[in-house]
């Protein structure tokens, strides 16, 4: 890795550490076990397989296909890499810390630094959006909270893909208005 790449990577990691958006209310699952607090060392974080990482298994194939189309549309229209991770639980770790660890590991936005990572912890009934430094001016915390809150009713109904799709479209509309 060249010196320039190391500097860029360092700037991206620092940006992800300082910028994020959070608001959480997801539906209460039928059965719930108490989470056990555990740190999230890098070796136990889930691996990223693409823009959609459904570890909680809340998307059927058609919902995932529709969501992927919406995410790709955002990438094409706004040059933003949007990554989604659904997990059953953060196991007692704060949603902020968990999503930050994932963002540091997965590096959404790559070298352009234009990345977003949405984490939904289904049993914890929380969500958190990590926003890269490059998008901070266009998507400040308050804007992300307001846009994300519009999806909460869909999450409560168990319509996670629809809720995320709505969130992605609202972000795209906001970014298009900024250009």
C-alpha cells in the first residue's frame, strides 16, 4: 500500500469514527433472550458479502432483489456506496459501537469515501446509520434521523426490506437535491 493510500485509508477510518446517525425502534420479536455483553473483536465480526448482508435472515429473495436494485440506483445516481447489515443482536454492545466496528472493517465507500452503512439489530429493535466524512455535510445527523424515522413503521411491521428501500430512496432524493 502506498503512502497516499495509507493516508486516504486513515482519513476514511477517522471519518467513520466521528460521523454517524442513530435512532432505533424495531419490532419486538416473539421470543427474546437477554443479550450477553461481549466486545466485537475484528475476528468475530461478520464478513461483508456485498451491499446486502442479511445475517438475521429477514429478507426473502424477491425483497432482496428489489432492495439491491434500489441500492444500485443510489450508487449510479449519487456515487454513494450503501451497505446494509442485519443481525439478530449486537449481544449487549451498543449499536453505535457495533456499527462503527463494522464500518471500520468493511470500509463502505472505498477510496472515494462516499459510503453509508446501515445496521439493523432485529432482536435489539435498533438501527444505526454510519455516514462517511465525505457525506457529512450533505447528510448531517439530524437529517439522517429524520429520514430514517420514516422507515420505522415498516420495521415495526417486519417489512425490513421495504423500510430500508424507503430510507435509501430518501437519501438519494436528499443527495440529488444537493447537487
